[in-house]
């Protein structure tokens, strides 16, 4: 398997999908609900259909896991190659006319990303990596920041809208702790871009709970290939199919784990 050749094909289709997203962004896209707050747009569906069709034609032997059309991911074996696609990460931003969203595509074998792309077509920001080959932003090599300790750092996070309405304190408590221990926290609504920005050294760290594989698959490879570190809230090796993530420049990782290990929403008792 030649990852560089695969990446070239993926980049070609990513640019084409980006053009499709820009078309819907400028024209406007029909919006529907797939939950109380969660949105899905015409652009989500059309871009996903395009990518699935094109990748299935080029790589018929590789399975595809995609956000809008998945049923479950239990069919994936530990050694199986598959593409993991988010056609529009940041749908709410897109629907409100905010240019902070991205296409995320990754090639994985089981839990291990082998190639990953995150692309914001409106801002023309392209991030990509292959396993063992480094991480790049607009074709220039990138690396995580060298800032530490935590008080000197800028973090990013997000809140799971489907969960936060039930138990908001599970998510606001760690946010409050980081607010007083860092230079600040940004919450821009696209985990794929947040991870890409950690890889590029713009953010020093990122944390979030209840993300899905398509939110993180490409981004975690970017961070790892940019010499950063990715784990769960307890400092264990990150697993795409689990529910918490910390990504950092590695220098502040232990500090982040120390705060978050007792704030895992699966076992956190706030009162």
C-alpha cells in the first residue's frame, strides 16, 4: 500500500468536495434537524454522497464510515482498512454563515489512522498527514507549539449538544478550571479544525467528550505527526471509539490529564 499515492487521490477529491461546499455556502443550503439541536444541511448530504461515490470508485476494496449515512461501526474489524468521512464538521457554523467548518477524511486500519486530511475550503486552509511522514499546512511542514506550563497556553474545546442539555455541570466544571489556569479557551465548533490547529501550534491543547470517529480520525494523526500527544482523559492511548480526548503539544499533557481525569463524564459526580 502506497500511502503517498492514496493521499494524492484523497487530496484531489477533497478539493472537489470543497468546491461543492463553497457552492452551497454561497448559495445557501436547506437545513433540517437530526436532533433537538443538531442540524444537518443539504450540503452535508450532497458532499458525503459525492465523497462516498468517488472513493468507492477509486478504492472499491476499502470500506467507508461516514457521519450522515452510518448505521453503526460494528462491522469494522480490527485490521480492516476503511475511510472515515465527515463531509461538514461545523454544520451549525455553516448554517449560520460562519466560515469555520471543514471536510475531514481519514484512512484507517482499525483504530490507527494512516492518512488524514482536514480542509476548510472558504479559508483555503488545508492540513494533511500520512503515518510516519509528518504533518503539513498548505504544503508546509508544521509542528506543535513549545509553550508551557498551562498558564501560558491557549486551549480549545467543544460541548456535546446532545449531552449538555442533560447534565451541563459535567462539562462546565472542567471548562471553569481551565479558564483560571490558562490564557484562555476557544470554542469554535469544529473538532477537526481544533485538532488541526493544535498540530499547527496555534492552540496548545484541546479536550472534548463524546466525539465520534469522523470528528477526530484525521485530526489525531495531524497532532501525532506534528509531534504532539493524544490520549483519553485518563492519559490512556486514545481510541477512536471511546468517548474522551486530550490532544496537546505534549509539554502540557500531564497538567491537562491531572485536571480531566476526575472530570470524565462517565464517572464524574459533580456534587
